[in-house]
C-alpha cells in the first residue's frame, strides 16, 4: 500500500515485522526501531487505529495516538505542536 499510494516519497526508513523479529504490539519492536534510528523513545510517535498497538508503543516509552478520524488526529497532533506544513 505504501508504494501504491506513493507514501515512500515521504518516508526515509520503514521497518517490517520480519526484519524486527517481533510485531506490534510487542514493545520490543518499538524499542528496536527507536534504537535503530538513534532516537530516544519519548521522541517517537505512533499513530495507529488499534488501541492494543498504542498501548504497546506507550509501554516502550513512545508517544502514541489512537486514530479515530482526521479531525481528532489533527487536534491530537496540534497538542504536540505538530501542524499541517510543519517540518521535523
């Protein structure tokens, strides 16, 4: 799906569960990703529609948002200082 919709143009690095050896919601996968990116877990953000995955990310020290709809996501991101057109 990432290729089909052209999302890879916006993604520097993708991680697959077979590469990590664990899948969401296992906190070890989130820990591996943060370490591979040399980023503190608290500096990582997961947006997912499943609460179990949000819980797994939070257990690994990540920030996490459960996606329910676009308007709520926009508000949740804004509370973190992330707005449309913002760059890292």
